[in-house]
């Protein structure tokens, strides 16, 4: 499942402020999602007042589990990715595509990297089913104990549960 969040943006031209929805992750194995990326239509902010369009300087995780790879678009260094990596290692295995995913700062290079995975020039290791099952159970068990003091942890766990639940469901269905 692709994941979205809301931001408040301000126009670089007329400075008007507006709300926008951005993708945090996108499941590229679905053709309509892939088209959003390759048509440069994803995470583009359009000012409702003057129409100026700019790409949001926001990280985006591109996931294609059918072909078994993950690529990050990371226009500026994003500590959230660093924070999530150990969790991904625990859940999907330390050598899985979630952990080894390239982190690409340039948009064109990001798309070219996806294409190299699609052509088989780059390869990655699919998530480990055993890791996912065990980690999902321990993560779910740990959730009710968390205090509301640490919003970051709760938000992070929310993201991970969403991602992991979907991945685990797919892996289990696949057998
Ligand atoms: Zn504007």
C-alpha cells in the first residue's frame, strides 16, 4: 500500500501557503503508480494561486516487490531513513532490498536506477519471510506499551506496521 502524508507548502514564486498530500512510499509494481513516477507527476507541489509547480524536496520510497527491489529518492539527507534502517533490517533481514536500497539525490538518476533494476542490471535480495513474521509479532506486542511522550517512535511504528503488515500479508499469500 502506498503511504501518504499532509504538508503545508509555500509557493516559491508568490509565497502563498497551501496544503498538499505527498507520497512517503509508492508501490511501483502497480502500473498506475509507476506512471506517476515516470510521468514526473508524483510529489509535485502546485500553487493554487499562481500555478507554479515544483518538486517537493521530500524523500520517496519506491517499492517493487514483484521484481524484488526498493529505491529511495532522497533529495536532501533524511535522518528518518537512517532511523528506520535498523527496523527494516530486523524485519526483513539485514541484506534485504529494504536495507540495501540505493538512496538517490537526483530525480533523473532515481528513475534510471529503477529502470536498471527492472532490466535486471541491478539485483537485490527479497525480504525474508521468517524475519517478517517474527518481527511483526514482536512489534505488534510492543505497541500498547509505548507512551504518548515519544511521537516520533509512535509515528515510525505506525509507518512500519503499515508497511510490514502489507508485505507480510503478501509474503504469506505467496506461500
Ligand atoms: Zn504561487
